């Protein structure tokens, strides 16, 4: 991810940030995000929020895309303020601050609802995937980071992102299962022993020997010599019985 990460455009002032925010592509994306969030909050959430894990997570994820953009703008404002520029007179700084407070409050609210209802091991990986995907989409639209990337960098970034998703899922899905190398070796040995067939009738021969030993001991206890025992058609008779 670090090697193939997209190179974002340099934005040094709030004026440059304002130009990015009024771009038609980002305006359409932001409008779509707000519309989807409102639909989920007022329509879908009251009906399916208690039973479907994706409802609250979707709200947090789509709102998170806007919160990251607000954080980026506030970072630029703070940098300008440190440089001596009076950013408090710029309305964009206050808009970004209010937007960040609203987005973060909404995310915390619905994320806590999801954690109260559903298992953390399910909420965390799903939220990570949804949130990261939303943020990457927003950054690609707002800062146009993917326009100057080659095919190799695109494949590398997507592969790294997919690897992280799979790793997070596996960590949370199997965190309650105790697995060690010793346990794995024991399981393999048990399977090998259970699956090994008896070779050349060795199992039957062993049973026959056990039966022979038991019969011999029983007859010796009764005073019958084993030499006088004959076997015909699977039946055991002795000279005394005859």
C-alpha cells in the first residue's frame, strides 16, 4: 500500500481546497452520500437497524468519507494559521469545522448502536472494509489521486487493500479459537492413524491371535491339552469331547 500509494495533489491554501470542494464530481458524490445517509437514518434504520448489521455500519461509513475531507481541510487551515494567516475570517474554515463535528458525532452514535447490538468481531471488520472503501472513493474524486497512476500501481494498491481486508477478517473471525502448532500436529497425526487401512490382513491376523490365545488359556485351565485341539469348519473340538 505504501509503495504503490497514489500521489495526491498539493493543496497549500483554503482557496485551493474551496476549488476542489466545488468541483462537479465531488458535489455529486457529496450529495449522493448525504442522500444515502438520510435515507438510512430516517427510513431504513427504524425498520431494520436492530436486525441487519449493515444498516448502522453503512451510515458510519458514508459519513466517514465526508469527515476525512473535513479533516484534510482543517489541517490546511491550521497550517495557514501557524504561518500567520487569519483563517478565522474565512467561512470555509467554520464550515469544515461544523461539518467535522456533525460527521464525527453521527459516526460515534451509530457505531455505538452497532456495537451494542451486534458482536464486535463482526462489526469491526465489516466497518473497516466499508469505511476504507468509502474514504478511498472520496479521495479519488476530491483530490484526483488515481489519474496519474500506472496500471502496476493501481493493481498493487488494490492487492494491498484486499490483503488487509482478508487479514482483518481472519483475525476477528478466529480470535476466539485457540490454534497452535502442537495442536495442529496432533490433529494431523490422529487423522493419519484413523485413515491408515490394515495392510495384508494384519488386523484380522491380530484378532485371530487374540482369539487363539484366549481359547488356549481357557482350555488349559480346564485341563485340556492344546495339542489335542483340532479345528474343522471353524468349530473347535477336543479329543475329550469326542
